[in-house]
């Protein structure tokens, strides 16, 4: 069985070489797709490399490219033995081998007894997504960047079902709310489009993690619990509680979270 530490090292190494390739490519005027940039005439006198010098740095660039491919090949091969990949992640449009490896190596599904713990660890749980100066972060900052930045962007770019079902409707709802609450005394009102975009991406990733939680724990033969707001507060998965409201209600509630068993998860 693949060790999560080994997979994490491979993922980190992949991103290390990717950073080298992108940085060196930028200095050599190479686009991310590997094509040469067109250098404007005005810059030809200030930016010049002899063929000999360029060959030296191209070796570094090519080595980074080859290492990326080598690590990607190894990760793709190892993922074939991971049931959560073959039975769930592989079928999710927008999740590639590297992102799948990030998910499998960073999350501990045995410790995540509720989906809320996955949300909290990712830094997208209400009230637990803020950093306090001088205090250690309570969530994985690197993972939040990958999930809310890279994966969310991938879902939108490839028009994944998660983008169509969650991102666009949620963003549209926020925009409609913005139009109706302007000038009112309602608490939730954000005029900045960028914030609405981020909020919609967080919601989309939360819904993905919810499906991941059910699929993964079912595959591992572990108990699956419904999100707290569904079990005790009466919210369905596609309802949006005002951020912070659910947290306050949860803190006041005293009902225990009982586990439920399910025979089969629908992926």
C-alpha cells in the first residue's frame, strides 16, 4: 500500500520542479506551454543571450521538464492502486493525477469523522478560515490554496458538474442578493465581485469535499455522518446559510452527532 508520506514527497517534488521550470522559462522568454515568447524589438538590445549561454540554461529548463514528467508518471502509476482514485476521483472532471495525489496525501479520512473536519482542515469552515497575527494557523494554508485556487479553477475551466451545479448558481444568487440588499439593513452584503467569486469557489469545494467524504469513508468501511446543519439544523446541502450563522447555532446546540451507516455510496 502506498505510504502517504511517500506520495506527499512526490507531490512536493513535482511542484518544486514545476516552479523551477516556470521561473527558468520566464527568464528564457519561454511560455508555459513551451513555446518561445516573441521579444519586442525595443527589448532586443537589453535582453540578449548567446547560443552557448542559452544552451546552458536550457539544460536546467529541460531537466525540470523531464523531472516533472517522471514524477507525474510515477504518481499516475501509484494511483492505480488507490481505490478512492479509481472509484471516485478519476471520474471527477477537473481532478487530474497531481490534484488527486494532493488530496490523498494531505487528508486523513480516518481522522475526518465528519465532513466538517475536512472543511476545517482546508480552511473553509465558517469561523475557522481566518488567520490571526501571531497565532499558528488552525488549517492547512497550502492545501487551501490548492483546493480553492487550483482545483476550483480547474472545475470552472473544464466546466465540471461541480461548477455548473454549485459555482455558477451560488455566484448568481450572491449577485441577486447584492442587488436586493443594497441600502437595506441586512448583514450579508458584499459589493466586491472578487469576494463573491471566492465565496462561490469555497462553496463549490465544500460540496466536492462532501462527496469525497462519503465516497472515501464508504470505500474504507468507515461510518459516515451527515453534516451537522443537515442532521440537526434542517439545512439541505444546496441551501446557503449566512456565513457565521450556522456556527453560532452549532455552538448553542447540545445535541450529540450520532453516526449513521450506509450500505452504498452513490458516486
